[in-house]
C-alpha cells in the first residue's frame, strides 16, 4: 500500500487531510516537516503532505525555509477545512470542563468558546497530542480541542463540533514526491510553483514580474523572504496559473529567467477542485 507522510501525531489535522487527499493510502506520522521530507527521500513514504498556508494564520514559515532545498517536487495541492471539536472523557458534561488543551494557534481560534464557558485555555505542542494527554489523564475537568479523528483514535467523546470562531479556517497543503508528475500541457487548471531571487534595488521586482502581466499569466500567490539573514537580496515563491509548455507561460518564464537569479520550478500540478 502506498504511504503518505505528514508532520504531527496520529489524528492531527494533517493526518485527516492525508486521508482525504489519498484515501487508499497509509499515513505516516512524523515529528517534524523535515522528518516528513526525509521519509520521502529514504523511501519510507511515497509522498508527503506539507501545510503551506492557512486562511487565518497565513503562511507556514518552516515550509518556505525547507522547500527550496528539499529536493522534492510538488505534485498536487489539497485544501482542508479545519473543524475543531471539543473532546472529553466519555460521560463528561459541559459544566464539568474547567480547562481546554490544544495547540497555541488553535487556542487563538476558539476565544469565543473559552469566554462562553469561562474556562482556562492551556497551550500544548500539538492538537492530537493534547487529545492523547486528555485521554491518558481521564479527568472530566480537562478537555482538548482537536480533530474528530483524534477523538476517535483516543476514545474521547465529542462534546461540541465546530467550536472555532471563524467558519473559513482552511489549510492549504502541497503534496510532494521525489519524481515530478506534470499534467499534460493541454490540461486546463494547471498550477506552476516557482522560486526566484532578485537584487534589492529599485524596480527589480517590477521588472521581473512584468512578463506575467504582458503575457496574461495570472499569479495566485507571491511570498517573499530573506536569504541567510541578508538584506541585499530577496527570494520569492510564486504560484501561477498555467503550464510551462503553454505559450504564454513559456514566454513569461523566459523573460523572468533573464531578469532574476536562481529561477527554479518547484512543481507543475493540477489545480485543486476545492480552489475558489
């Protein structure tokens, strides 16, 4: 059976996302993003699912640091709606809960629940890990906020579903593998992810990106970050619509290659049907 790796404990949101993205595959929990990438390199997993951005929390900085040198190819994207569940020891009633344990990011997404129940929010290293601890403690006063899968795996009861403050909490993932898997150039709905570097001088970015506008290529994402702590050059990660073998994209990339340093394609892959 093929295997897909993710960062987190069994039952983490990334685990649930893997099961949705690759429903017939086995999931492999890893302690870090770097470990998930290494699992693919070592042949322990066929792919890894890496969270790259969230509609509330923004980009995942670690992925932007790891991806350029990971030596893997983006072969797909997946969107996962984060649905927080209030998990308790079976038989617990809402008035018995005194504290809720979860990841710090999740704590910031359930402020209304904490205020309404007048309970303490306690940060933990991981949502699924918090569910594991609550199950081990067996105390009705301690609850966890995690996925429904984390509740199932740890024998916890769902006291409330969708306790997040916002109903648009969605995480986007890259699926990565050792071998690229480009769709055919005629495939509609192709995305291309690339990296480039430009010097820190007036008009450098404007000149580098001008080819996309001139050739009618839409850019759906642009992220910047410094290299090695230097203020002299900036690296950009971009998602654009289209295939490198399509005329418009080919011409835009040709112009970009002349105006930027270290241009690298990270992946060419089908656009997710969940993308709006």
